[in-house]
C-alpha cells in the first residue's frame, strides 16, 4: 500500500509542475506524471519507485540542484537516486538535444533496476501519447519535438534497444509494441 509519503510526493509534484503543460497539447503536466506513476505501479513499482515516477522530471524541469536537494530532504536518498537516473540534464541551458539523448541512452546500460522501471514507465507513457496524438494530428505532430520526426523515431527505437539489452520484461515488451506501432503507422508517410 502507498503511504502518506506518496501523497506528499503527489502534492509536491503538483506544486512544482503547476504552471507546466505537455508540449503542444495544453494538457496539465501532472497528467504525464500521474500516468508514469500509474504505469510504474502496474509493473510492480514499490513506493520509492512510484514517488520517483511522480518526480522524475522535477530536477530536469523545475529547479536543478535546488530541487534535487529538496527531494533528498523530503523523500530520501533512494528516491533522489532514481530521479537522478531519469534526468537527462540538470543545467540551463541544457546541452544540445541529440547529445542529451545519446548520453541518456548510453546510461541505460548501467542504470539500476529502479531507474530502468521508472524510465521505461515514463517512455511508455510518452510513446502512447505520441501514438494517440499522431492519430489525431498526423505529420504536424512532429513540430512539437526538438528532434522532429526522424530524431524522435530514432530516439524511441534506440530506447527500446537499450532497455531490451538489459533484459526482456513485460514493460519493455509493451514499450517495444507501442514504438513498433508508431513506426508502422508513420512508415507510409515518409
């Protein structure tokens, strides 16, 4: 069961991201954080992993080192380590997009099982959103992403490969299915 720590993390995540929306959609960002946490829980997350799923973008998007310190104070070292493992940049300005993504993919090879679970849950939620939005918007969807169509498709396939190299799990298999569906749906639009 989830304790008051999870409730506190949900409140904190809501406060941190209250002014943030999803790229291009205007959907409150908390929807993504709830979705990632839900997926992580459905695939066996413990409370620390579920809390980290709620906070996985906090350091990257909402304050860098100061936010890391606050997460450590409120939720402990384990949660902080998982969030750090899901963070692709904690500096402003962020490094170039492709460099960040290549570094993130490379780190999957040595990431902890908890980081793999939370990261894969985050990426599955994102891939499901891409698939849904592509069905609604078609090729205009790619304008939302720094990597555009080609970069985004490359990144998600590279993520699937990196996660798969760490071992097959039901979560990684689902991510692979969704990414393959995106690739098939978009392949006749080249």
